[in-house]
């Protein structure tokens, strides 16, 4: 199979017996060996495990078993438990943990559907990062230009798929860590509704914000993997029990019948995202504008809760091994530990109010469109950029458009947009009401159909 082969293509040919899962996995492992040193996407490659799983898939197909993701190689951000590996969560400290004795729930679900995990992916330390620059493992690099960031904290997840090393990856999104790499690396990404997919077997960051989801090069691939990962899990206390709601079969309806609006005001952004949103509005024939109330306050409250919950999780590590943290991560966690409890209570109260206001908006519209990032991928090592006419640090501010949405757990599909004259992409967020992943994905699929959104393998990595 080629580097550009999709999840759907691989599953079809392996499921039919025309190509073996072993051959697909061997080719993926070969691409990783050839390219990963300069990309910094994978931190661990699970060759023996992957070949063993591939043999089991081939045997199952031979015996007539139907596997919706037969033979699809994927990587998992290294905060997912993988049997035999210490769950790094991008940190130096976690390398001292004992190896995981079981796989994370979503890894198990994907492999039960026939997919094959080939390794663990690089990430920002403890997921507190929007750049993809890890101080211990080195930066994950943007395949479209190796001098540029992938975004974070699921940087390796973005790099691996954009370079065609694997067609699918798992990431996490607390404040934007799937959507930011999707935007900077030119991929489709899905942040499902909070409580939709099991987080069992993953290292947390901010438990009340953490989401898990896929990155891929097509909406169909996102939908197929998302469908395979659905299902209630008693081991995750944050999950909400709901019936299975498959979305792959609904994609071709596109945006037909959906009420769509463009977010204005806070989400209007600087020149680059504004230009992208005008392009998207024209392609979808959307004229309605809508204001998300108190979005800036939502971002501020999200920042505060992130700092406090993150600090609470890491207090013991901060006391015992402060010098083993990325200094930028340690500083923010220590600051969070000193915030007054009254501020947190106020932020949580505002969170409920903001949720109610958003639910009122979704009585008027089905999907709200907004930019995913305020700019294209910065250079690796770049510290500051212009946001809203003011020079500010990149690391905390790449999530200005994603944080207000994570704050209340809404489902979002990110779709990559390549504008003429630019060598790097941006992305649009298709934001829907809780449990309406199908609406978000249908709009992303419509952008694909009209030629506005695409996720090619980066030039120099494709073997087409």
C-alpha cells in the first residue's frame, strides 16, 4: 500500500484478502524507519507486537471474519497505555513508571476492529503544550516544512499521519491538542463530545476537559475509526451511557439541511484566519454570522481551571522532582497551585452559565464554524508571534480559538484548508451541540466534496 492509502482503502483490500495485513504493516514500519529520525513522530516502535497482531488479522480474515479496520496501521500518543511500555505522557519523570500491563481502552477497541498499533507517538510534556516541542524527546516536525512546528500537544500524532507513516493516529484534546496539530499539519481531526469515548488507560491532564480522538487524512477515515471506538466503558467514570450512534453512513448527506453559521467577534481573528473563513463561507454558501457570547471570558476560565487541575495532579512530582520538568510546564503548574480557590469556584460557575448560553445558540443553528488556530505553523524554536496586533508568546496562545469550545465539551471536527499562495495550511472548526458528532463530520465532509478541504501526504514523503 502507498503512503497515501486511506483507512478505507486498506481495510477494503485486507478485508477481501487481496493484500495481507502483514504486508501493510511491514510497509508502514519501513516508512517509519526511513523517515522518523528527521520527523520525531514516534518515540517507540512496536515491530514485534505489530507483526504478531497482523498475523492474527490475516488469520481472522482467512476464516471469514469481518473486520471494519482490517490491517490499518495506527500510532497512539504516548499518554495511551501500551502493554510493555511505560506510559511517558511526554515526560522524563514517567519513564521511571513500570510498563503498562494492558492497552488503553481505545487501543483495544481499534485492534478489535482489525487495526494494528505500530507504536507510541511524541507529544508535549504532560500534554501542557501547543507547539509539539518536547524537551526530552525533541520536537515533532511538520512534514510540510521540517523547520516548522506540528502544534501540540498531539504533535507526533499530526506528524506521523501528515507524512504518511500511518493513515491514522490517536491523540488527546484538552484545550485544542487534536485541533491545533490538525490545523498546522493539514489533517482532519475529531474531538468528540466530552464523555463519548473511553479515557480508561490514558494519563490525564485536566480530567474535566480531557477528550480523546483520531487524526486522519479524510473525513471517512475519521468516521470509520470513531465508529469503532464508540461504546460505553464501566472503567471510565466520566463516560455517559448512550446508544451507539455510527456516523460513517451519514457522511454523504454533507451539509444538506443543516443550519450553519460563522462565528464572528472574538473568533474573527487576524488576517490569515479571516481570509480562510471567508473562503469557507463562500464554498459552503453560508452567510449567517453568529456571536458566541463571553468567548474571551470562557477562554480565561478554561486557562484557570487547566492550571489548577493540572497542578493538583502533579503536586507530588513538583515537590520531589522539580528539575525533571520542562521549565515552561513547571512554571505554569506551580502558578496553578497558588491560585485562590474562590477563583476556581467562580470559573466553574461561569462554565455552567457559558454552557447554557451555547445551548441556546444551538436552538438557532446546528453547526458553528470558527478558525482552529490564529496563524499557520510557526518556526520550531519561535517564541513569540503577533496575535490581535500584539506580540505574545506562541505556546499559550495557539489555543485561543479552541479553548472556549473544550471548556464545555462540545464535539468538533477540524478540516484543513489550503489557500492559494500559502505553503502551509490552516483549519476550520465545525462545532456542534453535544452528541452531534455527525453534524460536525457532515460539514467537514461537505468541505471535502466541494474541494475546500484536503489532507495530502506531505511532499517529499508521498510515494505516489
